[in-house]
């Protein structure tokens, strides 16, 4: 199923709400939703620190969520919306779940595997190819990340000053 | 911590026991254990069909298992033993869990991402490099896979004959 730009923005805003949940837990703020026939069937946010689980990226949580709801590992006819370009692990997982389309907000030049470091989703050698679209709400999706890292650097700096004082 | 060839074979036999569990459930027979200071702290087998979860490969189950036991997403000072070369998703997950060493039995020429299709574990651009060793109990690890696919082809063939008759 294809969606209009307005519909895609609605779903990306839902992914951004998930990123906000991660932010509240002081996690790198990335969020994801999986949509089937216009309905959200899986939601996820980065929860590595909160749950102390290395694989608990937004996309993995959303895929697990959708697998439970659909009672199937195959997420055919679904679109995955994620605020930031998926990493290697998540790109692999998207293919393994047979998701046919991914829409992401902003690129991840350092670790992205859907166009930046690798092109896992469109690799002809793998047994599942994924259509990729990017740029939906790009500035909002990048903005929440930039704010997080800016604050972290500031806090680290304050912490260093505090250590020098104490 | 480094292990002798004999110790590595002991751990790979434990990974093979996990692969046998997958086989009993008619899953692609891949198994994994994670070892820290000579002790197994995580075990996993492919359970995609059994659990209907797309990401439930042997390595992911073992990492999740070890994260819970260690109460930490970081699996420092651990060695991951897996019967078959990790795929893209699992190679990404191994790096994200900060596992420093992987030992695998047999190569996966079609989907392997630790030397075959990709070299994710040793990619200098990623923020964690993993030492990779291969060939421990290679023929046993490859053998259980070959047997599984041979039986599956035979069953598919019987099914086709049956369909022609019925």
C-alpha cells in the first residue's frame, strides 16, 4: 500500500513520539512505527540503556511488537517508518522480516546501512530487497538527535568542571 | 580470555547441542553459546518459526540471554561461538553488544556477513572491531545444515508426488 506525503508525515510524527519516549529515558532518541493498511501494528524506541539489551533499537522493538500482534515473523505489505537511517543490525532485521518498504527521516552518515556506510536494503545478493525513501520530516528527525548530543556534551562539560571543583 | 583448540571444540559442541534443539523444531539448525571466563553465560538457537519472531536467530537469542544474566548490554571479555557464519543482522548485533571475539564453525557463502558477503565484524569504519576465527568443528557444523536441507528437499519432493497422485 502506498501513502501520500501527508500520510507519511503523520506516521513519521508517530515515530517521533517514540523518539521522545527514548529521550525521556536519556537514550539516543530514535523512534519507529510499522504500518499495515494505514494502521500502526508495531511501535518501538531505542531502549538499550533502559532495558540493558544490546539489540533493543527502535526498529527491533517495533518488529518484535508487530510479530507478536500479527502472530507471524513475516511482515508483508508493511511500511516501516523510522526517524534515523537504520544501522547494519536493523537493516538486516528489516530484510529478515520481509518488510517491503522503509521510510526514514534523516541520514546517519556514521553508522547508516541503508545508503550511507552500506546499502543492505537494496543489495541484489540478499534474498529480499526493500524500497527505501528518505527525507520525510528530515529536520525534525535530525533535530531531536542534535539536541540530545548537544546536551550530552554540555553535561559532560559541566561534569568535568564539577570534577575539577570537587 | 583465550581458549585452547580443545576448549573451543567443547564450546562449539555446546553450540551444536543448541542447533539440535532448532532441528527438533524443524528450524534451520544453527546454535550459539556466549562464554565469559570459561563459563557459558548465554545460549541460543534459531527459533524463527517456533516463536514467529523474525529476529530470533541463534546469536540474538544468546545475546539477549547473556544481557539478562549480566544485567548489562555490554558483553565485554566474552567469546561468541556459533555453528554457522553470522548473517548481516547478527554481525551488527555482535558489534553492538561489544563482543570482542567470534568463533564460527562453517561459512555461509550465501548470507554470511563475517567474511563471505560482507566483513561487518572487521570493518574499520564501525566503532567496534571483532576478532574472527573459523573452522572449529567445521564439518559437524556444516553437516547438520546439509542434512536439514537434504531432508527438506526430499520432503518437498514427496509432497509434490503426493499432490500429483491426489
